[in-house]
C-alpha cells in the first residue's frame, strides 16, 4: 500500500531526524516515480472503460435517463476522496489478466512446438 509506505517514510523523518533509512527512502522515491509516470495513463484508461461501458449499456436498452444517472454516479464517485484506488486496482487487475492470458498462450505455443513430429 503506497499510503502506508509514504506514512512510514514521513514518520521516519519526523521521529528520527537525520537518520537515513536508505532502503525505505529509495523505495519511496521509486514508487513516487512510478506513480508519476503510470498513474495518469492508467486512470485515463480506466475512466474511458467506465464511460464506454455506460454508453454501451445505455445504447442497448435505449434509456437515456439511465445513462445520465450512470454518468452522474461516475462523477460522484470520482469526486470522493480515495476514488483513484478502486480504478487503479481495477485497471491493474485487467492488465494482470491480459498478461496471464498472453503467458498462457505462450506456454501453449511452446508445448506445441515441442511436440515430436510424427513423420520423423
């Protein structure tokens, strides 16, 4: 949990000024860099997916009011503290499933390549 890491690093600085926990502070720096680099892209993708889902659902049943309610609900969710975490987790889970699927396909293709040739 990144909040735990940041709180721990801040507590270390406040409670033990001058102490340098190199590993903790390097980890904190790396996590901040990853957040800065990847979080906006992941959030943008997650929000686009949510909006597409709302639009597709609204288009299938034809109820514009429901689509408007869903968009308003998404807006309300996105104005609450901590809203990013749920979307990031959802997007990262989606990426993990994709990666697992790709690795599974790679494993299958490797198995197929290693099957002895019957004609030999």
